[in-house]
C-alpha cells in the first residue's frame, strides 16, 4: 500500500490532512490489541471462550464469569494496555525529541531512575505496594529532571540528550546495585521480582491512576504532534515556522517522563517496549514524523500479546511479562542492527 494523503474538510471549513495508510495501521493495531485482550481475559486455570468473555463484559455472564472476568482478569489486561500505550507513546516522544532511534526511556535511564525510587521504598522503608509505586513515579521524575538540566545548553539537543541519558543511566544502575547489596534477603527477592516487570496481581487500584494520567497526557501529546514534526527539521526551521521550540520540547518531555514513570510504577520496568514500538509503527506506516498514535497502539498490542505469551507459550511455567518483552526486544534489536549494517548505514 502506498502512502496516500487526503485533505478532510469539516462543515466549519477546518481542513485536516489524513494519512490513509497510517489510519488503516492504527485501526488494525487497535483491532489486534482488543482481540489479544479478549483472548488474554479468557486464558487461565479457568478458561473462558471468547464469546462468553464478550457477553460477560457486556453484563450478560453468570456470577462466576462476572467475578473471574471483571474482578480478576480485566484489571490486569487494562493495566497491560495502558502500560503498553504509555511506553509506546513515551518512546515515540523521546525518539522524536532526540532525533535518535535509540533515544528511548530504556537507554536514557528513566526506567532505571524509577527502579531506584522503588528500591529505595522497598529496601530503606519496607514500603507497601502503593508506596513502591509512588517511589517509582518520583524516581522517574527526578531522573528526567536531572537529564534535562544536565543536557541544557542554550536548549536541549538530541545528541547531548542521549549522551547525558546514558551517563545518568550508568550512575543510577550503580545506585540500584548498591541498594540491593544493602537489603536483606526478603527485600532483595521482592525487589528483584519487581525489577523484572510483571502484571501479576494487578487490580483496579493500578488502573484508575494510570487511566487518569493517560486521559490528560495522551491528548496533550497528540495536540502538539504538529510542532514535534516541525522540530524534526531542526530548531531554526521550526522557529521560522512559528513553533515555540523549547516550550514544546519541555512540555512533551514532561509528558514523556510522566508516561514512562507512571507505567513503570504500575508494572515495573518492562523493557524494550518503548524502544521497539515506535520503530515497528514507523515501518508499518512508512510515514515521516513522530507517528505518536500508531506507536501508542503498537505498544498496547505488543504488551498484551507478550503477556499472553508469558502465560501460554512456556507450558506450566508462567514468566513475568518483562522477561518476554526483553527477549523479543533483544531479538528485534539484533535484527535491526544486522539490517542497518547490510544497508551500509552503520
């Protein structure tokens, strides 16, 4: 399918450019994410057919199905969708701001910063689940602020942002190792489980805060997508086109940090989704620009699919979803490096 752009005009005279291929990709990714969600809800020790899952979601299931679907499995799936969408969108924002495909939260150290906040609550204060989530959120925000301040020099530019992020990531990783060595065996085991990234035991308490943040941050990011696309042509060109570069960059960086930190607080540091989702979305849409909405949908579809694989692909053994995304993301990264080398770009 070739990239086709159409101008859609509203009755009020507003004209919107529509990328047909990107629109179709978004619809297909949404369908894939919803289909995987229904299959995942029906998966478990008490399997439920997809048709019964749909009937239960619309309030027509029996009492047992209502409890299993609405109380046990639906919150986990919703957290997976929201975490995947947040990581996909956050990764797309960082990669576009840094103008670097490696400029994702995994590389810049935001996940490690959130992990440091969570480990602090686990090791030093023996915090409960809510306190650990709060610590992860604060840790991610502090790390994002540190990266921005250290990378600032008459503005924040992509190359410097990535280098500073890699340095901060190394420092925070060392801090995390130190915290683990100072913890007792029980806290260390709890911390390692959290650091793997998992959706086990997630309930409505994790859904509502993440949903509220996404309801604010996703429209904010999408409304600034035009300015972000102009910024990919360089700051001078963006200024000439009327884009307030530093204002837009700071606003979107804050949104990306909040999305990444809140996703990490809800599910732990799920690796590689923020790195791979924007790249896969760009390859599917074949469209220039940040591809924010396709990246969001790709992240959601990737995470719920990985969660299904973690439960079904290894027999009786159920792996944390972070293990599956790490394996799949590592394979994709190796394939990408081999492809780029064959093309003579690295």
